[in-house]
C-alpha cells in the first residue's frame, strides 16, 4: 500500500466512534522501513479559519484494522493529541 492510498482513508477511533480525520503524514523507522506512527491534523479552530495548533500522533501498534475506506484505531484521544510548535 502506498502513502497516497492511506491519505484517502479516514481514521476512526473504535473506543468512542469519533472520526479523527485523514492521515497526512507518517513516521518510519529508517532501519526497517516500517511505519512507526500516523499523523493526523487535530481539531480546527472556529470554522477552520484560524488553522490548527495540534495534531493526533497515533502509534502504529494502536491500528486495529486498515480497510478499503477507513483505518480503525484503538486509542485514548486525549493522550494522542499533541500541540504543534
């Protein structure tokens, strides 16, 4: 699967059914070439006009299933939300 294919899939947390968004980036292990984490933009400010100041960092171990349209993850949303610098 290519990264461009992953960007078309919406990430859903199976713990609370919340839609987290679409994958924008991934971190890889340079030695093995394996995915370490998925990065998803965090919640938008007022109607999205002021941008975003956080992002979800989802460890690959939390991915439960990758389907045709969705990536199902099992995470505590607040623990994965990181402030951007």
